């Protein structure tokens, strides 16, 4: 049985993700940094989450979350029974980490980035360099994928289908 606090935490997190996706969709174009800022400003949930709740929120396995903890990407507290309890800060870090992994950032780069974050504000220039380089890589991949999509749609139309379906 899930207690009401856990249900509220999952519900508020799911609502947060839905609001973020809706905000991105409302822009009618590429995702905007403003939409992400709006998302983080509204994520004031002070409730901790269980490993199952975080795994569901991020659509990753509990095994993945334990791995991120084991390789020192995230600090996770324990309740009196020894169960993992994810603070809002840990969840925010995991949102970032999982998005970076999904975008292809190597684990060694993520580990280095987290080491820099944990080292403090003096590492901001190096972190910025890492993120700019990753952004440039993503932009190139998006252009390449866009070209591949156009080529696929061309072939679909050649075979009598309709592009954009």
C-alpha cells in the first residue's frame, strides 16, 4: 500500500513533467530555455521520494538509480529502515543526469561534470565549456537526424504514402 504522501509526491512530480512538456509544446517550435526555467521555478516540492517513485518519474530502472549512486553521481539519504530517500535536490540532479545520458553524454563526462559541481563555483567556466561542447554536438546530431527524416519522408512519398504521417 502506498501512503498518501508518496502518492502526492508522484502526482506532483508527474504534474511537473506534464507542465514542462505542455510548456514546450505551447512554444510551437524548439524547446526554449525559458520553458526549462519556468519548470525549475515551479518545482518547489519539498517532499522526498522513494527509489520506485524516482524510477517511475524518470522512466529508468531502480538498478540505474543505484548505479548512479554507486558511481557518486548523486547522494541519497536513507530512512531508519535503510531504504533510499531521494531529496528534491537529488531528484533535480537525476533529471539533469538522465537527460544528459539520453542525449548521449558519456558516463565519464557526467562523472567529471558532477565532480566539478561538487568542487564549487570556481569550476563554473569548465562546466560551461563542457555544456557548450555537448550542446554543439547535439545540434549537429539534430541537423543530421533532420536530414535523415527528410530523406525518409521523400522515400515514403515515392512509394505513394504521405509524408508527415
